[in-house]
């Protein structure tokens, strides 16, 4: 079962996009974000898309865990 693409708080979409772009910039993958690069990717394999976009999501999770740990302590 797939998850819906809408955030739990719909008004937070812009903040999540900014957060994604910050994380992508930190690791040098800003050119792989669709908000920054709007070219067609239908000819790119899923493996290649995963290599390009996967680290962005990983960085986002890493930063969210760091934020949560700061709140807990």
C-alpha cells in the first residue's frame, strides 16, 4: 500500500521543500532536485534516479533525527 504524497499538515509543504533543498545543497545534490532542475527524467533508470535522489532523503532523515535528539536531551 502506498502512502499519500500530501504531508500530514498540508501547510507545511513549502517548509518541507525548503528543508529538502537545504539538505540537497549540503551534500552537493541540488541539481538533482526537481524544484531546481526541471528536465525530463523518463529516460533515466530507476537505479540512476535512486543514486541521485536517495542521498537527499537520507540526509533529510539524518537531520530530522538530530533535531529530535536535541529536543529529547
